[in-house]
């Protein structure tokens, strides 16, 4: 059963149960009210008879009966009896006793009594008069009440059926309307195939569970898309990049072994083999680093760390690595007094890899000149600018520098494996940051920016 049908059914069951309880209460109160009203009528009938027969001494019994017949409505199965102190009927002649002496004494003791026997209701009162002590009993069957109760039952049954049907239809309409975003979500999910993993389901502005589901699903699709990109990278690009140095390595080895050579030529061939092996090793290491980054995406260990401290660590690393030939200079601008503004929550090791790749390119493409790294903090952003003094990036290459395995340099000494900026851009995107650059003939500046929340 679909959720909308279950919701409609549960809502209808709860509502009809409450409605049924209300109808039962109304029905019970209505019956009790009619019974009480009829008891009051019988009580009035008893007092009227007492006034007619006991107080009007000068009026004959026949005249009293005529007045009673003319002016009093006769109730269904009406019986009125007046009993004296000996429990004998008076004034109204009838051969039947109707009520036992025990019941009459009970009325005399209680002064007033109301009883119901089946459909017959009876009222008894004790009446003191100058002629003696009397017990007056009035009894009748309230047919009008039972007729009204029957009509009430029919009305309630019809009303219950109509309201139940209305509740079922309206609740299903409401459930369908409420769950319409879920239907849209399911329809959009069905559109996702292996060839369009960049597709994202629509997120509405409502802060409800369905919108939260859509957000979490889109995050999951981000992870899956990254995993498929990793697979494509290995299958479509890695094999090609690894095949080139392997082919070169085999050719160098075959040429060296094709004929006897002197030691200098063998050394030259071995150096060429080592060079190709180094390139292959660098490519493999980059692919492994990228794979590790993708694996950590699903279970990313984050921590709060200060960006300025990370930059000082990078300065120590690069200045030691370059052995004084080229320096990484760190500059701080507009630093806040509150150190919390300098903190990021992300995987520190991954961000260090990204910044190392950018700084490494800055040294390499500026012919090992000094690189300046500037940290700037404003009310809206935290920025890291990495500036080199190279020849800049050609306009034809600027749209492709973030592609995996793409390298624009024609100089063999500067040509890399094309993974550095791709990995840097990917990691910074995971850190909710943005990587951009400005390049000219006097150098290139890469800008890493985070919005300050």
C-alpha cells in the first residue's frame, strides 16, 4: 500500500473513531434527556391528578374524569393510580391492582421514586392531604421518544457514512497534495542513469523532510559522481598516461640491447630508462593521491585548524626543500583579533596537498623564483593568494588547466603529469571553497577563497 493511501486510511480511521465516539455520547445524552423529560411529564401528571382528585373535594368523580379526558392528553399505555394508607386504590375505579403493596410502601418511604421496566416508565410520589396520606403512581410508555430515537439512529448512521466517505476522499486528496514533492522526487530519480550522474533532483524552499531527503540524495550523487569520475580517470586516462613512459622505457632498453655498446652509451640508456621510470612513478603517485582523496570523500575526517598556521608549515617545508634557491614568502593582511575567524573545518592533509600542488607549480613555472603567499581576511571572505613571477598561462590553455592529465608546457623539463591543478581544484571544492586565477606576462596569481559564515 502506498504512503498516501496509508495516510488517508489512518486519518480516516482516527477521525471516524472520534466521530463515532461523539455520536455515541450525543445519542446517550439525547436518550437520557428524553427519559428525564418523560419522567417530568409523568411527575406533572401525578400532581395534576392529586390536585384534581384530592384538592377538589366538591367536584364529583365523573366530572373530574371528564375534565381530565378533555384537557389532558392521554399518554400511550397511561396508568394513574391513587392509593390510600391501606394501599387500596381510591377515586379511580379499576379491578387491577397494578402495583404491589411492597412497591407502594417503597414509594411512601422514599417520598418520590422513578423506575423503568422495559419500555414503561413509572413515577411515584407520596402526597399528604387533609383526607389522609396517599401514594400517587403514574406510568406510561413514551412511544414518541422511541420514534425520535429511531429517526436519530437513521440520521446518525447516514451522517456517519457520508462523513466517513468525505473524510476518506478528502484525506487522500490532502495526502496526495502533501506527498506531491515526493512523487516529483521519485520521477526525477528514475531519470538518473550512468551517463548523466551530474543530474540533480529538484530541491524546494520548504524545510520539510522531503526537501531534506532531496538534499541528502544530491549529496550522495555528488559522492557517486566523484567515484565515477575516478573510475573514468583510471580507465580512460591513466592507461594512456602510463602506456607512454612504459613504451619509451621498453624502446630504450631494446635499443641498448640491440648491439654491443661501450659503458658511456649504456649509462646514457640507463639514465633515459630512469627518467621514464621517474615519470611513470610520478603519474602513479598522483593517481594514488587522487584515489585516496576520492576514498576519503565518503568518510572524510574533518577537524578545525588555523589557516595561518598551515601556511607557516608550508613555508618551512618549501624553504627547506628548495635549499635556499627560491623562497616561499608568507604575508598576512587584515588579520582579525578573533582567531576563530582564521579557522576552517576540513581535512587538513587534503588541503595541504591542494596548496602544495599550487605552490609547486608556481615554483616550477617561474623558473624557481620566489613565490608570495598572502592571507587576507575580510568580513565576508577568507582568501589565500599564491603569486609567482613566471611567464603566465597562455589564453588557449586557461580553460583546460583543471582537466586531469592536461599539461600545456612544451618544455620537457617543465612538463608534468597534469594532475596537480585538477586535484587542487577538486579538493578545494570539497572544502566548500573556490579556486580562481589571474594570469599575465608578469606572472600568475591563484586565489583560494572561502565565504565567512
